[in-house]
C-alpha cells in the first residue's frame, strides 16, 4: 500500500508527469518489488495488461499488476497469491504506469 504522507524516497522536484512512491509491504515480492523500494510512476502513461501501475480506489492506493476485463482488475502477488477485483463501485483510477524500480 502506498501512503503519500510518508515518502522516504527521493521526491525532489522533477517533471510534473512523474511521481516517486515508496513500497510498503511484501504483496509485490513475486514481481521483485520489495518493502522499502522506490517506484517511479509516469502519470502520462497507461499500463498494458500485466504491467505495473499506481491505482487509487475507494480503500486507498495500491501498486499492482493491471489486468483489464469488463471491470478493472488488479492482480496482487503475495504468498498465498491474492486477486483484488475492482469494480466501478470501487471508483478505480489509474494514476500512472510504473517505469522504474529502485531497490
């Protein structure tokens, strides 16, 4: 889960279309994204199926692999693997595509 109020990543001013966010938790370890990593998100790009994105929804924000269907579904990898399906009722919004992982 991403929490914009507690960002230990280098968020020095840069282009407005990028945001750097910290990873909290181990849900994405299956993708090699670990707790404490910093992710660069390009707010001008939408992810293709299977690509990582920062997604805002009614319960907060999450970094996840995106799969499109009749609804927007977000695949979270953890042990055991979980699938979080977001419907229009969850008000999902893709903030942008993850373009860089800094360990």
